């Protein structure tokens, strides 16, 4: 049980690091550097919700609930660290992300989050076969397309809250991204069937 807790929190912290660098760098450069988060999750064997949702046997799917919540705890820890490094530019990037999430409909958030789930699962599919290029390219793809990643978004919401910007819509938007990511993470194995090697 202890490794499950620590590896789930650690995964959230790693994605939080990726989110923080994106806030500071922004654009394509920030999106490429964000890939550090998913690469280190893969290399360390950390338990990331979007890294496991498409691979866990369905009978073990209940593990995803505590996993995603512990990922959020890791994001909070990183958001607290990041709070002390925020500047005018990173706050502006954060504000842009928050505005996009607030303006999106619940349906739009679910649909766009499906795209992220597909990309993350296929990126990790490559790393499981020893090819990290899908991680390097896949992460910037979903970021530059504005597709929500529920764990990265948890970091952004925490950062916004720590900077005094809390609103109830954040909870609903985050839950929509969780649902969409889960659906998207499972699409590769649904479509690929027996060709999807777990």
C-alpha cells in the first residue's frame, strides 16, 4: 500500500514540475519541456492516472480513483513550491489556461480530454516498447492543441487557488477532464483489440 501511495503522489509531483515549466516558458518550447514530466513518470514507474487508465485490467479499475486523488495531492505539493517562483509572465500564461477552461462547455471539456487520453496512452505505448519519441512528440501535440490533461490541470487549478483565484466551476471542469481522459486512454485498446499488447 505504501508504494502505491508514494508512487501516485510522486507522479502528480512530476506532472506538476512539467506544468510549472510550461507556465514559465510557454509556447512550443514549454510544451516540449513539459514532456519531461511524462518521461520521468515512465522511467520511474510512477502511478499516473492517465498512464494507467488504458492499461489496467478492468477488474482493477477501482485503483484509479485513489490514484487520481493522490496525483492531485502531488500536484498540490508542486503548486506550493511553484507559488514562490511565479512571475508576471507565468501568471499571464496561467490566466490564459484558466480562461480557456472556464469558457469551455462540459461537453467540450470531455470531448477534448478524450484526445489527450488517446495521445498519452499511445505515447506510453511507445515507451513500453523502448521508443521514447512518441512521448517527446505526443506531449507537445496535446498541449499545443489545447487539449486538457486532468493531472496537469489539477496543478494549474491549485496554482490559481494559491494565487487567490478559486471558483466552483474548476471542480466541474476538472471532473469532466477526468472522464474524458479515461475514455481516451481506453480507446487504443478498444480499437486495436488483440494487437494492443499490455
